[in-house]
């Protein structure tokens, strides 16, 4: 929920919630001349006002909410979730530092301890509202740029993704069949949805079925439907996905997993634009657009006889190739930020930040599971630690092992190292290991380390070995 939109002549709406009768006259003296001021006594009054006319700033006396100070802090957190753009101010009579920290965690903009100087409040409030207006304006501009640079729910400004966006915009208004190709986890269904959202069928049904998710006999029923009595469990007639897509779009994900018999039936539907239910005798005309997707090499499957050549040419009208994440240079930080916002918000956690070394490790990683793998990693990082800053220690082991950047960070931490001390430590470790391996025989240890025996004796004297 956003604060009310201000016109050049409308004052900001400011709400104070408190049962302290001394607050009203002070607030009216210092704030009423410049703001549309409302002084309320209960939480229910505040909720009713927010629902009716969202304010721009809320002052909440946390001592008057519930029976404990924690209740007031929880109320602040709830207000922040209701209105990310509210200027939110906590009021209290407690000097507890712990309470202040909890209020900050609840994302208050300001915090005042009684006795409150409302002349100071007036100045601080003006600055906070001005700052929030600048933030909202920046965000709106950023959103406009984002909308221009991205497409639907697809995120990224790399050149490979720009080519995908261009293809989406070109085919969206046509009725041609589209084949979306790409590795697992690259976002092929998002491409399909973007095509639909920009086209003339955007308000019509979008019917999606993953052909790999069901056994072949169930897929046949899902696709074509059945009449009552067509088989043992067919107690009622049921339309299939193709029928449900009438006037809209049918998205067949992992189309390469269909068996040859089903491929033949699908080809007939595409040629005739009509479907006959299992157990039925009458073909029903269906107006739908087909968008298919696969991560398989269909050409090799055609050569091997595992995919019908005529169906291949029927669906491969307009191919769109979705690039793997490892080829989308520059997109990873935008995707990380996007998923952090989604999962921090969904789990009611403050927005987390990533150390620069973490992003460097992620850039090094090949992401075999593509964007889906990245999303899963970010979700885990949000849920499994409470730190506001995500560091190398929080990353899954497979990322650290695969990353050159992580090895550099382990060798040289942020505070740096003393090279002479590290070299001494390494030399001692090798000497000790060689002597242990050879049972203390210095000549044999020298041979293992490929150094002169006299040098070995010198080093052992130096190290008291």
C-alpha cells in the first residue's frame, strides 16, 4: 500500500496514534499549520483510516499498543508491511536501547523518546517526507527504465536476452506456432507467458501442461479429454487442455517427451484445428495458438526416429532460443536483486545485501541449473540465516569449490595477509610433512621436497626440527 498521491496544493496527511492527551495540543500547534493532521487513540481507528485514505506519515506511540513494548514493535512492523512508503515514526517513554534497536529492525524512519520536542519533530518530519518523495520518484523512474529494458517477468539486459525480447515482441501479435528452446531452468515458460501478455490473446485462456510430468496415458487424457464411459474411471465427460485453450494459448512444455502415438494425434489436431475426445466420435473445432518448449535436440531425435519429422516442421515455425545463465553476462546481479526482494518480502525479512565477494563467486559459477538454480540458492540464503549481509560463509559448498574468486578470498581475506609469515608457515608445514612421511630421515625428506640435502639440514636447524 502506498501513501496518498500529493498534488502541489494538498498537504501531506499525517497521523498520530496515542492515548497521551498532552500530545494533541503540541502536535496541533507545530504540525497542523503545515499538514493534514489526524490524532487518533486506537489501532482500529488507524486501520480504518489507512483503508479509507492511506496517510503519508504515521507516528505510533508504541507504549499504548498492547500490554508489552514488544506489541508496539510488532505493530510498527505490521505498518511497514502495509505501507512500504509510509514515513513511520515510533514514539515511546522508554530509554531502553534494546527497544530502540527492535524498532529500527521494524524499519522505522525516525524514533523519539519523551519528552518530545514537537518543533524538532516538525523539522525531522519535513526532511523525512522530502527524502521519501525523492525515493519514490527515483523508483518510478527506475521502474520505467526496468519496463523498457525487460519483458514481462523476464529479467536481464544482456545482449542474448535483448534478442529474446525482440523476438517476443515480433511474434506476440501473430498466431504462428512458436518453439521455445533452451536448457532446463532458463525460463522457457516465462517466455511463453511474455508472448501471450503482449499479444491479442492476453485476456484469453493460457493453458499450460508439462508433458514430462505425467505418464503417457494420463497425458493423452489431459490433452484430448474423454467422454463418459470411455474407460473404467470415466464416470463423467471431461474436456482436455486443448479444448480449454479455445480462443487462447496452449503451452506444451517438454514436448519432446511425448510418445510417437501421441505425436501423431497432436499432429492431426494441429492440421485440422479440431479435437476428438477419447471415446468420442465427433471432432470439435478449436481456435488456439500453440507455444511449445523443449530442452532436447529435436533434430537428433528426428534422425533417431524418436520424434516425427512432420510434427517437427509443424511446430518449428518460429524458434526462440533462451540463453543459459552462464552466457548472460551482466544479468546475474539484477536477478540476485530481484530474487532477494521477492523472498525477503515473502518471508517478512528486512532486505538483505550481498558482499562483493559473494557476487564475484556467483559470477564464476557455471549455474548448470540456470536461473531456477539461482532462485533456489537465493531463497535458501534468505531463509537459512538472519544476517542482513550475506557473506562467503553463507554460500553452498558447490559454489565455493567451483569459484576462482572464492579461492582468492580464502587465500587473501579482506584485511590482507603478512606474506612473510604465510611463507614461513607454509615452509614449516612442508618440512614437517616430509619428515613425518620419511620417519625423520632428512636425506629422504630432501628428496621428497626436491631440495639439496645440505639445504634440508640447514632448514631443519633453523626450524628446530
